[in-house]
C-alpha cells in the first residue's frame, strides 16, 4: 500500500477512560499544535459519568482552516481496552492505531489495512513512578511525548505549555517533563519519525484564540454588565456560570472593600433560577441564567410571564441531545421551536444563534441590550459543541465607546416632568412602552406588574378590546424587534445561484467546508448565516430570490425549516432539509452528500461567473 | 359590595414623619368577598407602613397566584407591585432583592401558593435568609377555585361540601423555624392589636420574617367543623404574649411586671416588647418555640404571637458579600472591564 504524505491535515482521536486525567493531557497536545500556528479544533466526546466509562477526544488539524468535524480518522491513540474493537474499526485505511503494548493486542484486533504502533505506556510508568495514581496520570503524558515525536510536534512548545500549566505548582513540572521524555525517547528509538502524516509549523492562526464557547458567553455577560446570575447545574451549561464567577472574582471585586459587584445564586431548580432573573431585571439589574433543553422546559411558564409582563431577561440555552434527558453529553440544535414559542398562549421570543466563541461573546453582550430595549426575554442559542469544546476563534473584541442600551426606563426627573404615566401606553408607536423601576419616585410611576391581562395603565382587566389592544401592541413590538436583531450574514455580494444554503450556529464550521467541497465539484450555492429570530427582511428576501434553499440543522424534525416556513409563509417544497442528529457535531461530508441527493432530484444549478470564497 | 372607591379624604388626616397621610398607603378597591380575612390583613399592612413612616416607594410588594396574591393591589398603591405566577413569589423576590438591597420587600402568598405548589421555593428562600417579610394569608382552602382543601387544612377539618380532610396539615410556622427563618410569628386576621405590631416588627427585622396569618375564607371555609372559621379560631386562639412595637427613636414608657415580660431588639434598633409571656417561653430559643407550638397543638389550641426571633443573623447579601451599593445602580464604568482587560484575556487563550 502506498501512503500519501499528509502535512497539517489529519484527524487524531484519543480513546480514554473517564476520570483518569486524560482530558488535560489531550488538551495540552491540541494546544501545542495550535501554538505551532496550525488551525485545529478539538471535540471532547464524554459520557454522563464521573469515572470509568469510555471517553474520546478528537483533534482535527487543518491548515486551510477547516475545523468542523471530519469522520475519517487518521490516527487513534487507544488507551482504553474496553473500546479497542470499536476504535480499531473506525480508523481509515492506511491510518494508525497507537496503543499500549504493555499487554499484547488480541489477534481479532489486527486489521491488514492499518498500521500499529505499540508503546509500553504502562510499563514505562511502572518502571519510573512509584505511586499508583502517578503511574496512571503520567501514562497520559508518556503518549503525548511519543505522539509529539511521531507527528513532529515541537516538544519545546509542549514543555512551555507544561510550565504554564503548573506555574503555581512548579514542583509538578519535572515529573511531567520526565514522562514526556520517556514517551519521546521510546518513539525515537523504536520507530521511524515523523510519520507520513504529521504537522509542520505555520503562521496560519494569526491572532486567533482557542477558547470554549461557554467561557466566551460568560465574558460577554460580564462585559454587558450583568450583575445577577441565578442558575441550576446542568450539563452542558454549567461552565457558563463557573466561568462567570471565575472572571467576576478577577474583574468585579471592589478593590477597596473586597466586596462583590455581582451576585450568583445556585437556585433550587430552573424555575427558581429564572424567577430570580426576572425579579432582578424587573428591579433594573442586568441578570441572566444559563441552562440546557430540560431546564428550558421547566422555565417555560416564567418565559411566558416575562414575555407578557414585558420584563427583560437573558437566557443562555446550551443545547444538548433531547428529548427528555436525551443525550446529556452530546450536541444538537433541537430546542429551536421550544425556545421560539416557549410557554402557553400566543408567545414568541427573540433568539440569537452564535456560531463561534467570538460570536458567543458578541451576541451575549447584544442580548442584554436587546432584552432591555425590547423589554422581553432574549435567548442565546448555544450548543454543547460550541459551549464545551475549545474552538479556534477570532479574538474577543470590545469597543470602549460602546454604551449599554438600557432601553426605555424613566428617571425620577422624567417622572417629575411627565403629565401622565401609563406603563403600557405606546407613546412612541414602536410597541415598546416606558417602564419605571421600584423606588424611583415617592408619588409617581408606581404600577402593578402582572401576568394577567391589563390595560394601558397596568390595571387588571378582562375587557376584550383592551386585551386585543395589548397583544396587538406586543405584535407591533415584535415587528420592531426585526429591525433591531443582528442581521444575517450573506457570503456573496449578489445572488449567483438558483439555490441557496442557510445555516446557523455551530453548523457553520462544517457548512463552510461543505460549500468549498461542493464548489470543487462544480456545485455553486448562495450562502446565508442566520443569526437571529425574528427573521428580518434580508432573510425573507433570500428566500424570495432563490428557487430552492437548503437549511442545515442538527435535529431530526427540521425545526428551523418549520420556523422559516411558518414565519415567512414559505412554500414547504422550496425549503430542503439537510439534517444530522446523532449527537456528534455535523461533518461537512454529511452536508455534501445530502445536498447532492437533493440536487439529483431537483437539478444542479448553473455555474455562475462569479465564484464564492467563504474560507 | 361597593364598586367605586371613595376619593374623599378627611382634610385633617395626620401626616406621619415622612409627610404621608394614612390614605397614601391605601390601594385599589378590594374585589375579594365581603368579610374576607385578607382585607383585614391589607388594612393592617396599610396601618403598619403608615405608623412606621415608610416612604411608599421604598416598598416593593410581590405575590404569587390566588385570592391572597391579589391583595397587593389593595394596599400601598404608591408602591411597585408584582403579581407573578403560582408559587414562585420567593424567587422573584430573591432576584429583586439581589438587584436592590435598599428596598423593603413584602411578599404575600396563600396556603396553596406556599404550602403546595410553592413549597420548594418557600423552603429555599428561608434557607437563604432573604431580607423580606413573607406573609401567608392562611385560610386552609383554595378560595379562587371554590373551596378545595389546601395543605394547611387541619386533619379532620370539615369543608363546606361536608367532607373531612383526611391528610395532616403542613404547619408553615413550624417549618419556618426548622428551616432557618429568623423571625417567625403567627397571627389572626381578626386580631389587629396583635397583627399590627407583629407586622411592624417583621418589617423592621433584617433577614427573613415569616408571618402565618390565619385569615378565614368567609365563602368556602367558614362553616361548622372547619378549624379555620372565625368562630373556631376565636375560640381556640392562645397568644404567646401581648405585644407592643417600640420604634427606634422612642423609649419604653410602660412598666411591665418583672419576669412576665421581655423585649426583642430588632436590627434597626426598634424594640418589640412582649407582655404577659407564656410561662417557660423564650422567643430567642428555637427549641422552646417548637415545644410550645407542639404543646399548644396537642391541647387543640392555635398559638399566635411572636414565636421565634434571631435578630443578628446574616442575610443573603452578607453571605454573598455583595457591595453595599445596590447592584442595579452600578454604572457601566464600574461593571465593564474594558478592551485592555479583554486583550489580556485573549492572550491567555493563545
């Protein structure tokens, strides 16, 4: 078999046992490649378990910048005998299986079309470390050392990362260096290196960062001035509030008193969490909660209250596999309809769809402005892939000239000058009314907030016409929201194809690669990234000016497609689904295959004169 | 029943220390049944706030769902109010308090709202010792849905339809003492000489103040055999003591008999003077309170008055170590770390 030499283009997967310290070793290896200027992405494929079950960590290296998931695995580091059979089977022909040969591999695991690299990881550790826990932990560093030699990863970069990792506990640096060297030396002495797949230094990452979306989301909340966070633990959103707390400690502690300019409450359940957020926002603090689908289900009653009583709030939904408890440690975009129309009665909510950590930061900050401007819930639709995995991302940016939009809130002076205050009077004609905060004025501006129907002066009423006036005004506010939410992103200056492709959220990583793959096969599509619901005129126009539009999403039912058809009054046959919902992030190949299937039926669009560049 | 509230105000109404007359503390006309205990409690709240000279806009009143939760419309019309969803008033109040620690929070709830659908939030708001006054207008039944037994209905109590309640009652005051509420009292809507000083003390208490006020439902639970009827409550009531609330600025002028009285000093310096104490009872002793309540229950009596008070506790803001300035008044300058700090954060991710 002839093996093509492949530089900076591979998928490496680590197969580990949960709770053995492998995650930090694997992340170390991934970051070392990133530090060499090569674009990568990593996926932590973990079980809902603390210790003992199989867990995988996947790194995609691609110096063209394609960092979506790819299915053909080039090399697996297998350190979990429980999954050897499955791991060996998933390697592409010509790929490598790197394993711990302290014990002999069972003959059933031998495939003729892949290559085996045995490293006595456990033996090296037994011979060099006495404490059993160390033998376990350093095994991970041993394979990092060996793999660095085999794949040409700069060991000095790895050593520097180890130094940084243990900067507060320097005595851990030498034993880690020793393990690294044990693995590296073994590889040098026993194999030809580097392998035909390997990495080489590049300058392809620029000023980009490697960060998880939940941290970026939390930083967005801090920069937006959120002071109250109430939450209930749930995978995969827990690290949003963890990161919020970590950075608040650094950035929001009053230097003079040591007291906090923030409050975080771990609530008794998701209902209480969103209740606290509503109370705080009602009282004029920027407050948010983060959860996942199951939590949103519990919060729906309160979402209806906030919609109807017109109270701002920011909810971060880090989506996971549903329904019910579903696949709590796998990703999906399957809460679209739940969130768009959460709660009984006529309700609808503003949704934002970040596709990268930089966008998670930006859109979370925007969510607070929108929520206060529109006096309504804004839901940031993240997902497990974005939230919990480290992504290559443009740096987070903040314009110091940016001023928070606190919306229509009357001050004591405003009230003093006003003739008449009516909480639900549409003074400006945009459907958004003026609100007051408790404690503002001794005799003016007090009103009663309620989930029941009310008139323009916040008085309870069951009068039909008053009810209709109110809900029609809410509809007018919804129209106003269309002008305020982030614009979709078009990837061509003018239409050039009969067919379009729409994506949102983390599907972008794979969608953009798929577009290039399709173009290389002569299929040209116009592309739009939708970043918000409600859909504005630009979105509507894209559908009005294309015959067929593919909608790529990660759920079974084509929920986003349904939302588009419903809200834009589209002909269902115009909107074609590209779906992926096994809980793993969508790969580009899946999109290509499904688009081609559709095109086989509807015909390939003509080749345009102007080509698209999305990379 | 009346359907228009009189706007007539006596020209010589007395102003309190902050320049408000009593009618400034009133709310809209009640839509509850004539004779409802809840209206008496609303009136007591009006009186207590007027006497305490609280500026109306310094109060936020919050409630859940039910007859009791409607009452915030009927008192303190110059205060912001929030009639939220069923059983969730505690979480709304928690968030509101986190945003602005300087306001006075009055939460109003009912026995359905608190002891059934909202039991979880009720427990947790007490654990956190949120600085608020939590009033349950307790009538032992679901009035707004026409008289079903609630979880505070006593075992064997007969409802209007004639059936006996087969389940034991949840005693909210006992639960409050068990779970760490720092001011617990029980009263009766028909006893305003007791209720008003208790309300004033609760409003002056820093921390979680709980008031379980038995408030008969005249329409659905005032029948013979009900243990929450006016007649039954009047016949079985027993007070832990007689009460006087003494504001911070005033001195106690009445002399009490040695050994039969005590005072509880509240956080703001005001005093609650307790006279005619039940023997063997100490309002600062959690165990004594529990024993006393248990004893009364065994004797078929309804124990009212101050049951327990711990006046030097740490409230939620103390525990969270939040800044003294209300969080809702912090400016962007104080909250946003700026682009230079962000560049440092970016570097840590390279």
